[in-house]
């Protein structure tokens, strides 16, 4: 027999769900449960990314080589725009803290002001991510080239400006002697991909043949990402030798020797898995940011209407703030592992 005395506790002593043992509301507890589960999802994605990168270490792109553009200013600014996006998102987390603090003081005007700043920061980040996706999909001006020995190289340097195309042989739409000045880069890339650029002459979509007039490329450098019979991975070719090899490839008339941009099947920047992880991880996070902006806006409307002020507390703002801080924290990890390491 047991020597312990069994004590019968009445319902008043037991917690029956009326008072939280953690001194927090049911809503906050459920938000924390959701954030922990979501953190595990992001953690699994980043771990999978790490294993894949380790398996393709030699061919894996470097962040500052891939993301080096600024809107309206072109290339040559490694990770600067991504850093700006990150800074704006972190600042939006600070404004969210100030909104929650104003809510604790029942300062409706303060909550309105700081929540509006948070929403603006979130919209800037989502818009910037859309621009980054667009740039990533369309690729660089040079593309990734396949050399004669089977090796593949990415190209750095100053791309010679396309001035115009002078039609040498008329087609369905263009007449002989016509000078084409519109949509030059797109037509130039499309012709190279299909092997329709030979010795500086381009065959356009209407069958006309034109001479390509463009400035000379400068400061060119080829970085081998996939080795062939002659060149090894991560070796570099610079100067006149790089220009000669690049021009031989684009003027060869052979299709599929140049890849521009990335999608789920081809990737200018490195292995196909790189683009797949980029789209999935940054897209999944972008969906979270967009959802956070929508939720913030809905709560913001409630604040404007005085819903929470009449309740006597701004707990909804605080719960929204928990989600927003989580989104910001996740981006710090994505930024570190995907762009910096």
C-alpha cells in the first residue's frame, strides 16, 4: 500500500481555463505556437539549402557576384540593394515596437503613426523583392557561356552598349537600310540563344538580317563554374583572351551555348538547385511579408476606427507585432545564409 496521502483538490484550486498559468492571453499563446511551427519550416528549408550547397560547393554562386545591381543604376553594386531592403525591414520592426509601446500607453495617434510607417516599410520590401526576382529571372547582359572544351563560365565586365541594328536583308517587317533602335537587348539575347548571331550579323524574328552596332566590351573576365577538358572550376580568364572566347561563343551560330537568367530548369548563375532554393525560400518569406502587410493594414483600419481603444487595450497590435518581428528575424537568417555566406 502507498504511504502517500491522496489529497482531493476542488475545482476552485485547479486551473479550469479561466486564468492563464503564463499570465498571457489565449490569442498570444496560439500566435507563439504558430510562430514556433513556422520557424521549424524555415529551419528545414535552410538546412536543406546548406546540404545542397555543400554538395555543389565549387559551382555554387557567390552572393556579391549574383546580386550586384541597383534600380536605374545598373551593375557594379554588390549586395547594396539587398542590404537596403534588409535595413528597411529591420527599421519596420522598430516602428512596430513603437506602435506596441504606444498601445500600452493607450496613445491612439501614436499607434496610427507607427503602424503606418511599418506598413510602408513592408510594402517597400515586397516591391523590392519583386524587382529582385524580375532581375534574377532575366539575368545579366552577358549570360553564362559554354566554351569549346565543354566548360561553363559566368562573365563579368562592362557590357558594350547596343547602339542599333542596321538591316542588310529585308524581312517581313523591316526594310533594307532601316535602322532599328527599339528593344535591342531582348532581340540580341534571343538571337544568341537560338544561334542566330553569326559574325556580328543577327537574324531577326521576321527573317531580316541586320548588322549589330555596339560598343566594345571592357574589363571582361570569365570565371569557370563548371570545368571542361581544358579549364578547371573557379579558374579565371581575363582581358583580351576573355573577350576573344566570349565573342567566339556568341557569334558561333550554335544555339543553347549561352544562358540568360534563371528559372526552375536552367540557371545562368550556377546549379539549377540554386535558383530553385532562391525562388522557394525568398518566395515563401515574401509571402509571409505580404501577409504581414495585409494583416497590419486590417489592424490599422481597426485602430483608425477606435475599435481597440474602446476595448481598453491594443492587444491585437501586439499579436500582429509578434508575427512581424518573426518575419524580420527569419529574413536575417535568409540574408545571412543565402546572400553573405
